[in-house]
C-alpha cells in the first residue's frame, strides 16, 4: 500500500503548541479590550442611586465594606441645595430672594413677617380649645391664608419624640406645599429652667447656664452643641437661645441664672461660644434680649420693666455680649420689651433709636431682628389694637414679629399701612430679603 502524505508526529505536536499559544494570546487581548471598554463606560455614566435615592459615594460604599479602613475612603463634598428642591443651587441668593418676593402678593409678603404658635395661626385659645400636637390639616388650610415665616412650639404642643418628629415633618411639608418656602421650626431651649424639649420629651437635661460660668468657653460651646444636636434630630431648626443678658441685678428673677454670668466680659465670652456651638451643630440661634434684661428688676411677661442706663453705659457693659454674639454669627437678635427712660423713654422693641441707631448703627448688625413675644404684658396693652402694635414694632426696625395676640388683625393692619404709604414697599422688601436670605442659607 502507498503511504499518505502528511505531517510527522513531531511536526503535528509543534503545530498544536503554536495554535495553543495563539489562542491564549487572543483570549488575553479580548479580556483586556473588554476591561478597557467597561472602564470607559463606567467613567462616562452618572452615579447610580442607592435604594434611598442618594448617589452612591465612596462613603456609602465603605459603609457596606467592612474590610475597608478610613484611610481607603475619600468623602465627596455634599452638593448644596436650594430651599425649594434637592439639587444644585441654580440661582444666587440675591436672584432667589428677588424671585420669591416678586412672586408674592401683599398678603403673602406681610405674613412672612411673623412667627406664631399653631394655635395663633388658627385663632384658637389653646387652653380652652386644645393645643395642636400633630400636623393638623387645619394648620395647612390657614397657612394658605397666612403663609407665615415660621412656627414656635411650647410644652403643650409636644407629646413624645416620635410624635413631635412626625408633627414637625408634616408642618414643614405644609409650608412647602403652600408657597414653596420652608418654615422656621422654632423652640425656646436654653437649658435649665427654659427647656421645652428636655422637660417634655426627655432630651438632655442641663443645669441653668449660670451654673457652668466657671467652666470656660469650651463648656458653653459643648452645652449649646448638645442642645442643638438634640432638637435638630427632632426637627427643630431655630432655637431662641442663648441668653446674652448679664445677671447684674440680683433682684432680677426673670433672667437670673438663665444668664451665662454676672460679669459683662465673661457673659460675652461664654454666650458667643454658645452661638458657635449652636451653629456648628446644626441649629440657627437668636441672642436675647437686646439691649440687656439682666439689670432690670421686673418681668416683662407680666408688666413694664425699665433700664435706666444711657447708651454710653450700655455700650460699655451690656452691649459687649451682643457684639460678641453678632461677631460669632448669631442668626437673629431678639429685642426685649425694656423701657429706656434715659434714652428715648420708649420700649426698646418699639424704639427706632435702640434698633436702627444702636443695634444696626453702633453694633453694625445686618441680620434679622425679631421682637420678643407681642403677647407679653409689657407691650400688649400699649396700643388699642394688636394691629397698631404690630405696625409700631415693624416701623421701629424689627424684621420679624413674634406671637401677636391677634394674627389676622396684625396682618390686616400691616397691609393697610403698606397700601396707605405709612410703610413703604422698599421697607417691607428690605425685611423680606433678610428673612428669605436666612432661609436660603440655612434651610
């Protein structure tokens, strides 16, 4: 038989080896090409949200990977958001505030000048008709008519932590639904004897601030941070604290140990440290009660009180703490209902001299000025109507009016004052710009 032509066994083995090498190299090249393709696609695609709707960042990935240490994680900066929506700020503060003001009618503009209790919004007597303890739809309905700047809560509004959280969450939603603006959600939480949340909800209980006066600025800062952390977790974003009064008159019981010290310089150091603590731990704060309630002997809740100091004496003493608090970034200054016989004979909260000349002029304060509660007996009966009182307080230089006895009467009176020219549109929009600027910055 004739032998067939072909490769020898040695040649066949060589060919098979060469083919194997070729196939292996081809596979490696294919894998590398796929990896490069995937890498390019990953870099070009936006981040995918996690189940909460938030972008997945190095931080959230690290939380799901216990093998990674802190040194392996690079935190991405959190984008700022506008008050209306989540997302990058597309408008500057000036543009946004101007846009909001332009969109408001007169009733809406005037309503933004008030912070009230839910009961005041409803025109309800809480003692007789019940206090609001939930996100009551009736509140939303009244916000349509009176879209106020914010709400303030007292012990009777608070049930427990979970219930209060739900209430505040619902109220914030109402505010956004009504006009797209966030509401200030405020409370008096000074520590010590004025502590709505600690007394009713069991948040951290602190002694009166005076008891810590010799523990230094670090303690004042820490106390404020504890309060701010507690109340912000519940849903409050504005605290009417710290007290910047100096307890210089030992017969004064309404301030007393609410003050940080009985020494003017020490009060300035401690209360300004508290301002930083509130701000750093997530809550807006309000220093009070300008020009200083600590040297009076009466209680402005129950009647008229007097400070007989001249502006020069105030500047050397009481003003030290307010100037320090302003320098530390206080979001608001509350003006007290303190009659000033040696200045102009008027109550400070109704005095253009004390607000415009002293607070804004001498101390250079450019932020929000708010009255103490207009329900207090020191001022409530100075005028025939709540509306007249509201107009006088606004004309004196206040931006925000706290707790009038009759919200509808106060709003109506301010509307009429603007329509008649007694209050100029320019003056009204000046206060609105300050109010909305703080909401843009902090809410």
